[in-house]
């Protein structure tokens, strides 16, 4: 039989853990989304840490629709891969409990501390943390660069005939110079 | 119709000594302009499929499509199965995430596990990898075949293979990338090589009418790339082959030494949900599902009991890219995807290339976070990615079925000696960057400065103690998982792709490679597939 004090301690610990892991998140930002409200909050926090408002590209991650993008992205992935992405979100969210800088979840941190968390992942001596960072940044960068305003700011053109020589090339078809 | 320096509308003509009816060049004149006319789509399946044929070929990529076309033109009744759907020009999207989801297995998130993660990809589409690769057609040097012969005892040499290479190159309009579509990114690489006295050359590619849109990875919206879905597959259909897409091959039924039937399912595009069952009875079965998928079919079939080589000996060409940064904009998105390369160090196992893929994917090499990262994205127009790939002869991996799925679980250990080799290539690559006029290099390697501002600073790329896990290494050339050998005890197939323990089960994909082809593997697997088809026709 568990002594009452130990039981109370375990119960309090369990409640704190449950609160830390599951509670206090906003409702879903995107209606009909696959990602839970918590997951959307993590994506939004990452999106604006990677692509902050007022930066050299005048569009933040949230403004570029990265929460919606990630939701679509995860929805389209095979089940196993989708699970890995969701675990990645959890890893980022609760990483500060282990790696700092403060023992709170990622979404509870201020802008600077969020950047510090991601920076420590980026430069971490732990390979897995660096991979987690790269995976998250690559997925969000795909969404960010897909936004026309970002592409415009980068002067990035998707042009099927960038040299304007299509017809000339086609006349000598065969692909030989 | 476009005027071709070939042989008339049908593209059919026999060369002296060649079987009549063999098509020499990929057709251009498609019914209603649709290169996929005659291809069975998912929407057309109403019930279970029961088919009989002479030969069933699994996979429509560079291996399978060649076999299907050649055998159909040789008078065989051929069924070609492809798990992915067909993609037309209008189906191609440029957004990296969506493109990968639609055209790649596992949404493009596949990676090997082992002493590091190495992203790798496999197409899931009519045309297989030829739909999304850079169309590079490179012949392995003669010494590769000598090496394969020494390693496996298989009678294979340059002279024997030359006619097969000739035929494939002619059919696919292979030729050097024209100067008009190179664009600054490719020409800067050439400039750097020239300045250092390193030989380089325009890549030979299977294209006709390339405009340098740099969109090979997400599918050619110009229709210039002669991927197998618009070349070999339509030619096979003209010769009577039946082509079924959205059909997943799962198991070969064996009766003693003979493969008698192939079992599988119709699967919904993009979800993989199985709907109808598929049974194909055939006199010969050719697996060309790719070196990551064919071993799974063999494993599921228990077709080769006691063979210890199935799924073993997986080899890759690990590749590492760095970004050269220039003073002026060079618009890297314009120009042939990989228009130039250097084979100067090929004998050492090093191939140097220009690289391009969706910018978001390459951005993994960019340093910084937040505003800093955004700043680097703004500088993208001044960057050119160059990469080194190596013949990682010491590194090995394995292909096994992932539990509860039809996807492979891949392991691969990047050997320290091969890491040293890629580091050597990295040093040469950085020299090329500086010689081409770069003002900085973004190496994207953990543990060294994120921006190298001078040739002196970049010496660290040579002197540092590099570990594989410090790098962002990717590998899209995979081979060796069902290797060829003269003796049954040393491999899975013989020199003609026949599984040793069987009379009529063949493999025609990169799995049969004995080791690295030193260059991009597509042309080699097509030539080998052509040889396998010729052998099957001769065998009667």
C-alpha cells in the first residue's frame, strides 16, 4: 500500500506533468485542422522565431500562413512520417525543460528565449538536436518560400523559359547545341 | 509536328542487323498530344484485375520501361505495372512540399538510419526516378566494368555494353547541355574549373528542347525531359504493351524454380489505400521496382530461400553541397538544373557538379536564425550551390521491410574513409568556388565558421576532423541491394539479371549493380536493362 504522503506527492506531480504537457493551450487557430491547438501553437511560435515580423523580409512566419501550411503538410504525409513530425513538435515544445534556458515549455517563452532555444538546437553538439532543428526549419522554409510575397522579396522567379529562347531551341529540337 | 532528324512520324526504323520494328528514337507524335494515351489509370479500375501475359515488368522507371519497350517491340505480350500515377505537364507543381508529397514515396521524408541520417528519395510515379532527376546521362568509364568483373566474376565489359549505351542514348536524344540554357550558375562552375585547370564538361542529358527552367526536380513543365513516361512507355504501348498505373506489386508466386504469378493491389494515388486485388500470370517476371523496393518484394515472396544477399550491400553516392556567394545577382533559379560537371577526379571516386533543386531544400545549408536567416534568404539570388558526390566503396547499408508497411527500413553506415574522401572533394569544390569569383562560401558544416570569407579561411574544410554527422549529406543514387555475381553464393542475379535460384525471375534496376558506377546511375541501368531485354529475346 502506498503511503498517503507519497500518494499525494505522486498525484501532485502527475497533475503538474499533465498541466505542463496538455493544458493551457489555445484553441485551434485553424478550423478543421488536423493539428491540435497545442501543435498549432508550437508551429506558430516556431514560425515567428524563424521568420520574425519586421525582419528583412516583410512577412512573418504566421503571416505567411505557416500554421496552415504545416497542417496541410502533416495531413498529406503517411501515418508514420506524420507521427514523427508531431513528435518533433513535442520535442521542441518540451525541450527547454531539459536544455533550458528556462524550465518552461517553448510556447511559454518570450521571443528572445525562443530564439535562444532554436539557436542552441542549431549549434548543439548533440546530433539529434541539430537534425530536429534542420527538419523543422526545412519544413517551415518550404512553406515560407511558397508565399508569393516572400518569393517576390527574394526576386525568385519560377520561369519556364528564363532565357526567352524556347522557340529557337525547339526549332533545333534534339537538345543538342 | 516537330521536325526531327530521325525517321518519320512513328519513329520506327530498323538499323542494319537490328530486329525490325525497333524504335530508334523516342516518339513525339502522341494521340491527342497525350504521351500517356493508353495508360490505365486508377479511375478505370472497377474490379479485381486478372491478367495473363508473356512478361510482366514491375516498375516504369529507367530499368523497367526499357525492358518493357524492347520486349514488346520484340513481339512479347508485355504487362507493365507501376505503383505511382502518371503526371502530365499540367500536374507539376513547383512548391517543394507538395511536389515531394505527390511524386515521392513517404512524402520525400525518407532517410537512412545508421551512424547518421542521410535523406534519400524514391519516385512514385509513371516514369519513376527519370521524372524527377536532373536527366543526367553519363556513361560509367570502362574501368568500372573491369572492377565489376573482378568483384563478381560476371562477364561484362565496355565493348559488350557499348551498343546498349548507344541505343539508349540515341532513343533518348542524349546530348550535351547547350550553352544557351546553362545560365550563370553552371557557367561559373565551368569558369572555376577552367581557372584551376580541372577538366569539366556540359552534362549529357536526355532532353529535347530544354529551356533552362531549372525545374527538373519538380517535373519538367516544358516537356523537354525525355523521362521514361514520355519516351519508353509510349513506345512500349505502341508495340502492344499494356501499362497499368496505381498497381502495387507485392509478391511473386514461385513453383520450384519458376516464378508463375505476381500478386498485388490497386492502390489509390497519394494515399496508397489498397482497393482491388491484382493477379498477373506470366511466363517471365521482371522486377524493376528500384533497389529499395525490389528486395521487399523478394523478401515478401520468399522467392530466394537461403540467399543471404537480398537487401544487403546497399550502396549510395553520398553528396555534399556548399553555397558559393557572389557579389552580383546570378539568379540561380535560371539555367539547366545540373548543366555542368567535372569528372576530373572520377578515378579517385569524386564527382563534382553544379546543383539545383527547390530553393527551400537547399536552404538547409544557410546559416542563421530569425532576421539573420531572412537576410541570407534575400541573398539567395547571389548564390550558387555546387556539390561533390563520391563512390562510397567502403560504406554499406541494408534494405528491409518496415514493419506494417510496404516501405523499406534503410540502414547505412557512412564509413570514415568515405567521409575523408568527401572531405577531399569538398576542398576541391571550395577551390572551384574561389576560382569562379565567389566572395564567400556557406559550407553548412557543423563545427566550423558558417561563412568562409577567403581561400585561406576555407582551408579548414581540408584540415578539420570531419565526421559524417557534421555534414548535411544526402544521397539520391542508390544501388547494390540485389547485386549481380557469377556464383549464386556471392549475389542475387547473374550478369543478365536472372535470379540465380530461378529460371525466369529477373531484376532490372540499380539493385543489380556490383558497386558504384562512379557517375549518375540512370544511363547505366538503362543500358543494362537493354542488355537484359536482348538476352530475354534471344533466349526465346
